[in-house]
C-alpha cells in the first residue's frame, strides 16, 4: 500500500505545543455532524437530482441548528449541535483542521483525547477516519501532524491498533491466539495487557503497519453494505515527551481515533445467525457509549463506563481533563437513519434540568396514581379482597405518611362519619405495618412516586 501523501496546511510554529490544552474542569464531548456526498449509484437511482434530507438552519460561534426533512412525507426534525460539515468532498480535511487539530497539542503535555465516528452502516464512518490516498482521513492526518511536532520537539510516537468485537478486545498489529485482557491497576488506570506498541518515525512506517492491521479487522456482507465493519476499530497514538523540569521523567499522552461499527436495523439488514449476534453487541455498545456521553455532558455524578468493554477501555480518555469529539456521520438520502443517529448524538443538548416541587407532587392526579399503584401492590400481597374496599377508603399510605394534612382533607371527614370505616382503616394501616421485613419503606417510595417492591 502506498504511503499517504499529506498536504497539511501549516498551523503556525510547531516547535512548542500550545499550553491551554488540559482544562481544569470536566470537558464536554463536542458533537458535530458530517454529511457524506451522494454516491454515483445513489445519484443515478434518483434521476441525477438527489435531494439531501439534512441541512443547516443556523450557524453561530457556539452551536448550529441541524434540520432533517423527509422529502416524501415532509416530516422534519431540528437539533442543536456544535458544528456542521456538508457534502463537500474535502469536508474530512475541514473537520481535521477545525476540530481535531486543536486536540493534538494537549497530547504532548500528557492529556488524552478521543475522536470517534458514529453513525449507521454506510454513512461514511470508515471513510471519515481512514480516507483514501487522494483524500486522507482523520487517522493519517493526525499521524502526520503528530510526527511533524515530534521532529521539532524531540518527542517519540507509538501506535497501537485493536478492535472490540463481540465485546472482546483483539490486537490487530500483532496476531495473538487470545483476546487482550482489560485490567485495572492500583491507581484505577485501565491497561490492555499485551497490546502491541509499534514505534513510528515516518508516514511510510505508519502506512505499512496500519494497512496490514486494517486487513485483519472483521468485516462481512449485510443487506445494506457489501463490506460492513463488524467491530469497533481503535487506533491509539501515544506520544512521550521529556519533561522540561530536568527530572528526566517522560510525560505520555494519547490520542484515540475510533471507527465505530454502524448501528443496525436488523429489519433492513436481514441479519441472521452470527450476523444477528454481532449486531446486538454493536448496538448495545453504541448505546452504552451514548449513555457515557450523556452523563459527561450533563455533569452527572456517575458515568456508566462499565456498561460495555469499549467504554471501560476508554474510561481514562472520556471525561476528567480529557477531551473528546463525536463525529456523527449521516447518509444524505436516509431520513430515518439520520434522525436516529442525530437524536442519540444530541441527547445531551435536549435536557431540561428541573426539580419537582412539593406542590407539584401534591396534585390530585398524582394522588390518584399513587393510590392505584398501592392498590395493585396490596392485591398482589393478598391484603385486600376487592377494589371497592380500597377505593372507598382512599390511600392508607397517604394517611400514614402525612397525618397532619390528612386531618384537613375531605377523606378524613368521610372516615369520621362512620365508626365502621374507622375500624377498617386502622386494619388496613396495621396490615401495612406487618408486611414482611424484606420490603423496607424505601421500596415503596422512589423519586416521589410509588414502586412495586415485587417488580424490583
């Protein structure tokens, strides 16, 4: 395979990487859109005049508004994202210059960064990351830029390349009989035991090692793609830089470049057997990654890194002082696929943070719902014989937990009209008090509503 020829524009003096690269606070994951051009076959099938379902409505320094419209049904959706790149043939180079290039200097100062292409099968993810000899993708462009900086700073670069297939990790640079073990050290750092690290000093060395590794990645034919990636491919570029404090310590940072497998609708791919199992694992890990991005972008206290092998491996490169970029790739002719991709990618941009007030929880509708749920639970435990009895008495749970307010309600007035009603009410409360010890009070109330302990 011929080496990639990089015509990367100069980005100023590379001798000293820029300093403001490791933010002190948690960095959010930037989400951008890349729309691939129509393929010749798609243009022909649309009588030479294809219409894209994706467009941009607004563009500002902070965000863009992406508009998705179905040309057949006139359905439309709008999402706010961080940046938008249209169908130009050179948009991958634009993505690198504007979005990926600013991440690289931080690697020379010990920071980690991650760039991953996300989207449906056939949306251009692999082309975005690998590119071609004429139009190189993010991976060779990043390698070229890092090697240029290494020459001027005296740093060294190594690459690793692995795939996550069926939630298992396999080395692609060196063939190994077993999967790569994912381990945690005493400091909580993730290590891939035995993963090959190949020193790279030139683009020819990179092209030789990388092209062999790409051929080993698992691909297969599906109903939507002749050569569909069945695994997530991860290229890791590690950079070691001698500390300038004279201690002789090397500072290491890494850049993860990930070509994700495409999320698949098995009704369209017609997957069966092993292809169906692969698809299930792919979709599961992509949803886990979406959950991690959502948690990071909304500053949630718990980030679910351990929901999949991929997110666990990337734990030290997502969140904290690390920086990440999601490139959501879209097929301009597939409205439904585009909606699915963008809606998942933009989840974090559509969250309204609010707190339920006590007054809102005290509405009549909420009380009725709570009574209905409690009634169902009592029936499942054999605590009541008919709906009529519980319905006539109201909710004993309400009377037990809010005695001061119950005295002022009409239900208490109704209970006081009849001594018989009082006796039955006390019996219901007593039944609740005598329920099994393995069902604590906290199981009944969760986030202001009732939860069936049997279903937990």
